[in-house]
């Protein structure tokens, strides 16, 4: 029996460049692959390899300074091409040049074998195989702390972000193996949130939650807030269904699952499609010959337009390696009246522009800010778009002021940067809300250690 959660707040951004034919999948072999430690908040990296060293698929590249059991592993068999460092020798990325795969030293586990593991053995398996870092902990939205007491686990089986693809490329057995392993981490419940009529196999050991409503309904933080909120002193683990399948496939096969099914989307893509490649694949190989010929600049985003990371053609896919969006940059646009134009081609959540007169349509936005940054205006824009019991603008002010007591009272333990992404898009103040929340979570964690 399932529980239905109906959300009214939010907004689905209807953009040009979605995938119409999800049955067509193009396979792409990456020229290089890379892992970015910064994609894993809370992970304090220490190198296990050096440039020129040969590595096997699933071999540790980095471990966490706090606990050596937590690993980031190689997404391919090959050679360490580069260890790229930034300021103060901060590790920005490790680049692997793929080579012909050798016979893997596999350590498969059956579902029966998983069921016989103790909680400590299950944690160690996940950490050593590079799977622990795929999950996140609330509070703080970080890679889970090694010995955390987990109240519940939340799995989101759909992505409601703009142009996101919801293909599930894992079998029922692989998903069930992932559930069996996660069940070792908590004495509480495992919640699986899905859309109505989603084509999901029946899975044992989960609480089935049906979620209705617009974006950000797919955000796991929104689901937690409407199912079983996180209170101070509690901790939960979150992950998406792709990570669940990756855990299950890795355990059953004994070899790290490095597959990545990437939705190549956006108005600047000639034919939006699914790309089957490997984790951390280089952008150049992924988009080669697939973008429109344009006389203007194009912005490539690893992820969706709300939460993704701007990348260049010589960069790589970032975690969670599911989407690549390409839109117009807009830096060379000469528009009459600029951001104040009343053009019907403009997209707005309100009726500020004439587009609402022409009924539902898909919009073709670019990456311009369309306005200037200014002091935070208490306009309740965030509250209208966030289906959470959070007074978002006051929480942002508390974070900026580093007022820990107010941050706690206003619900900082429940949120992650992505929960503010839609509000940031609509914010008249143009403040970097996601960056502010990330810095606030890091500050709070540091101060309360």
C-alpha cells in the first residue's frame, strides 16, 4: 500500500530541448574520465595514486582524511593522466586515460550474502567499493559520516528538474540488492518516492510514496519535509534511484558499475538524446557533432539549468553524471530595453510578460542574469515555490549573519542548496542562494563539531 503526497507549491519550467524519443540511446566512448572531489561535500581528499600510475576499474584514487575506509574510486581501467591542483594545492580533479579493460578482480555478493552481513560489514563494503560517497546525509547535505546513526533512508525515483530524464537503467534484482544493503544501515524505514504510474518494479523492504506536484517535487529534501522531517540530533541518508541501482549492480557483479546514461538536452542541442557513456566522461566526446551550428556563444552545463555546473568543452561530467544541458550564453544579445523588455518570448512565473496570453508553451532562455544583484528583498518568492515548512528568506538572512541559533530555529537541518534553486531563479534580488546555503551548512558543521 502506498502513501500519496500532493504538493501545490512549485513550478515546472517548460523549456525547449527535451528528449522526445527515450528509446534511442547513443553509445559514446570517452577519451578521458575525471573525478572531482568537490562534487562530494564533506569528503576531505587525500591521494592514493600519482600521475602515470596504472589503475584498475574501482581502484581507490582518493580516501577521506577522516576515515580511510571512505574511497573515491577510478571510473575506468587506465592510467592517471593528471592530478590537477588549484590554490593551496587543493585537488580539483583526477583525470584517467582509459585503457583496454583487463580481467577484473571481482568480489560478487548475492542478495542472500548481503542479508548475512552485519551493519559494520555492510558499511565497510560500501566504503571500500566507492559506493558510500554516492549517498548524502541530512543534516548538512554531505557524504555520510562513517559511524552515523541513521534514522531513515530516503530514495527518490524521479527527477522533476527542467529537461531531466527519468529512465531507470537497472533491473529489479539490482535495485532489490541495493535495498537489501541499505537495510543494514538503519533500524528505521526506507522510503521510496515515485511519480504516479511510474514504471517501477515491486521492491520489498520499502515504504512506497507517490508524489504529485510540480518541481521541486523530485528533490529528496522536499520529500523528507513532507514525509518525516529531520529534527536536530537526527540524521537520515538520501540517494536517487540511479545510485541505488549502481550499488546493487556493483554488489551483484563484484565490479564497480561505471555506466552513465546522460540526457543531452537544451535548446542548443541539434537532437536531444540519451548518451550511454562512463562516469566522468569528457565533455568533448559527449557533445561532438551533436550541437547546433551557431554564431553565438553557447553555455554547457553539467546537470540541469537550475543546479548544474558551468563547464567548458575541455572539462568533464560532474556527479551525478545524469544530465548535460546546452543553452545560449546570451552575452552577445542586443535586446531593446534589455531585461525590462515585455517580449512575449520571455519566461516568468508571474504575468509580468505577455507570454501568458498565448497559453502553455516552451521557452528558449539563455544564461543572462536579466537584472542586477541587490539587497535581499523579502518578497516571499521562495515561500511560493518551496513546498517545505521553511521561511526561506529569513533563513538566508540568518546564514549571511552567521547566527547559528536562528539558523537552527529556521530549519537549516532540513535543507540543501538544491532546495533553493527554483527560488533563486525567480528571486528579484538575484542573490546566489544555493552558494549561501552551502556555505552556511559548512560553517554550521564546522562550528558544531
